[in-house]
């Protein structure tokens, strides 16, 4: 792997077919958008350059809301990636936060895992549901079956159609899927569910990418403590606690979320307000002994109790 290719974290993947090539283009395009809005990521990249370290993306996280009319939820995101070769690996419940999540893996282990979370809106108050309904009623049409068929059969898609398909997929994640919400609606909803307010202003945009500590390739950044200390030394604002004890199979931390201007409606006008956009996660998957086989392996799943605290990184500081 070229350790200086930090701006395209999926280029090291050895592709086997057109679907995998398309996935890399989609992921790297989404990464470019994310990186451009994430100062902390650019600071992390400079840190890696100083240490001559590599960057491999462990997983990508998305957020959505479960809804009845129109029918919305995890599948609005997962169906795209399932058509491109991903499949469900495990499910997770967060009853205290009214979330459920599914993590998806690709048969090519070099591809990042996906972690998609939905808010169970039926568990919110009637007022919150009414607020959400106003936006969901304006949701754009779901991706047509012929678009999904093109994704599934990329080997038979022309170069021109393939380029248009990539543009469609990028817009799907980058553009708000409903009309701009009202400012007061966002502020009120945030009091009950910061997750719901986040989705209302960010749509299906990437919530975070994740650095794999185990792929840094240098002793100075080979565990999560070292990475956290180096990032804090570089003046990157970080989550204070590391999720997971030393010696455990999965450990995580993250930067704080950046705040960006988002468009909302206010008394008939379009205005901008500051809101959390995304954070950058750090994942450490040390080799641990599999008691069944006796072999040293990496845990490739997620631990729900640890993820609980990371969801809170997008709370807007008052």
C-alpha cells in the first residue's frame, strides 16, 4: 500500500469485479466530501504523514429514521449496498436511545464494514412524531427498481450510464431527501432526540468514517491510547474516554463532532444555523485468541454497549 495516499482510503483494495470498483469510487467520493468538511480529519492526515503511517477505513456509519408512510428505515440505505455485494452480519439494539442498528460486511474483507442505525420513531412522543411527519411527508421518491437493477448488474452497464449512476448515488447521500425543516421544529425536536434532529438537517449523509489503528503500520500509532494522545497533542478535540478496556477485543474513541452551517426555514425565509455534522472514529481491533480454535484473530463485529456513548458525540453543545 502507498502510505502517502491518505486522501483515498480505499485505493489499497484489490478489486475483483465492477461492483467492487464502483464501491471504491462511491466510498472515495463520499470520503472527499466528508474530509472537505472535517477539519479534524485533515489534521489527522497531517499527523499520519509525520509518522509515515497508513490509513485504512474500518467502517462507515449512516443514520436514518424508521417510518411508516412513506416506508423508511435502514433498508433505504442498506438496499444500495446489498445490491453492490454487502450482506447483513449482525443486529444491535439500544433500548435506552430508541435505536436499532445492523452491521453489514462485504465478502471481500478489505472493504469497510457498514454500521446503519435507525431511530424507532414510534417510541417518541406524539409531538415529536408530528414534527418528523412534516418532513417525511416531503421525502423524495425511493430509488427506482431499474436503478437498483443497474447497481446489481454493473457488468452490463455502459460507461456513460455507470457515470450517471455514480452521480445519482452520491446525490442520494449528499442531498437532503426532504424539504428543508423549520428552525423551530429542529430546535424543539433536539430536546427529545438529538439523533432525530441530526437526521432532519443532515439526511442520509455519512455520520462518520473510521481509522483502523491496526493498519497504521508504525509502532508510534499502534494502539488506541497512542493515537488518542498523538491527536490530542496535535490539538484535535477528542472524546475523553476510550470505550473498551485494555486487552479487550474492540476499543474505540473519536474526535468531537464538527459544527457546520445547515439550511433551515424560518418565517418563510431560508437561513443557516450551526449544527453538528460528523465526527471521526478511531477503532482498535487487537489480535485476541479465539477460545474455540486457539488461533489469534481480530474481532470484526461491534459491541453495542460501547457504541451507545459514541452516538452522543453529535449532541450540540449549548
